[in-house]
């Protein structure tokens, strides 16, 4: 058993992959908790797909692709907000339009700027086994910064999350808080691109958070439980990838889904099989049969 656990750690690429997966599992759960409570889960999908044109332009200009991805992600989120606020269009339609438009623009830029050397497979599906030590340190730094800022502004973010109108009435800078949240989401997506790719990053952001949401009620506990689920899923996904020759990003996502399914079925208060309402129905059904 011990050999089974330690054998993958003999390889540097596995140690680096597990380290970055652990950091992202924690970071995604913290940021994702705010996303879920504000009903903004699809925003992660918009931003994750919208980074493609930024990556193309950054690759063409020979600058760090993370910079281009971050700028494109922020612009897509701001576009969604402006479409929603300045027209009768609902937020879901604005998200759908923005996601597909940015994705199409990215494909056009890859062709027109002759940046076809971009490895689309790595961008779309990730390549966590190809991370370097600099990628690990960058992810750890991003995680530390976001966690510190979350701790410093926890009360303000909590108030804004549960009562945005009340927060605005109390004089809190709600627009700044929203922009900060968008920046945190985009940074998480940029850091996660190489791990699970832009097509699967939404699961990493929302999966642990919604599983935790079914298990606990308080925001801080939701973050803690979600972080544990995210971290365990990332590590287990890497071991599954190593021993069963599975795509690492997809393996991580499926384990996250497994945790969600367990919470969905067996949550003490909301589980399909364990909810108090179901227990009462079963009890009355059994009593009627006995009588």
C-alpha cells in the first residue's frame, strides 16, 4: 500500500502536478463558493472560453499568454455585465452570446495571426503533467494572494454575497467588490488552464463548491469542505491518471463529480436518500403496510 502511494512521487513531474493540483483544488473551492452563492456559476464558463483570443494575441505579440488570457477574461465578464445592465437582455442570454463570440474570435485570430503553433489540445483539455516549477510557484503565489485578500475582506464579501442591495445601501463599494471577484475568477481560470483546460475548468470551479453547498450551510465551512474536496479530487485524479493511463484533467473532473453525487444522494439535510422528508415518507409507508 505504501509503495502504491509513494511510487508516483519518485517522478518530478508527478510531484509538480500534485502540488499545482492541490493549490488549485483549494483556490477553486474558495472562489467557487462565491460563484455558487451569487448564482454566477456560468460566468466561469464564459471567462474560461473567452480567454482564447487573449491567448492568441499574446502568442502573436510574444508576451506571456497568461497576461492576454487575463485581459480577455476580464473584458468578457465586463461585456456580460454591461449587456445585462444597459438592455432588456437577461444575463443567461448575454453569457451565451459572449461565450460563443469570444470563442469564435479566438479561432479566427489563431488562423489570421498565423498562431496555429498554439497547441489547442493543451489549452482545451489541459496538460498538468507538463507543468514546470515556475508554473507551480506562480499558482501557489496566486492562491496565497487570493486567500489572503479573501481573509482580509471576508465580512464585506459575505455581506455583498448574501445581500448586495443591503451592502450597497450601507455604502460598501459593491462595484469594486464585484470587479475583485471577477479578477479572482479569471486568475483562477488562468492558473487552471494547464491543469484541466478551458473546457473542464468550470467543473473545477463549481464542482467542489456545490458539493460542499449540499453538506454545510455557512460560507466559511463551505469553503473549507470545498477545499478538502477539491484537493482530494486533484490528488486522486493524478493517481488515477498515473495508474490507469487516464487523461489527468478528465480524471480530476470525474472524481469531483463523484463527490458531488455522494453529497447529492447522502447529504444529511438535502440528500435524495437521506433527507428528513424522505425518511418520514418511508416511515409512514412502512407503518401503513404494517397496519
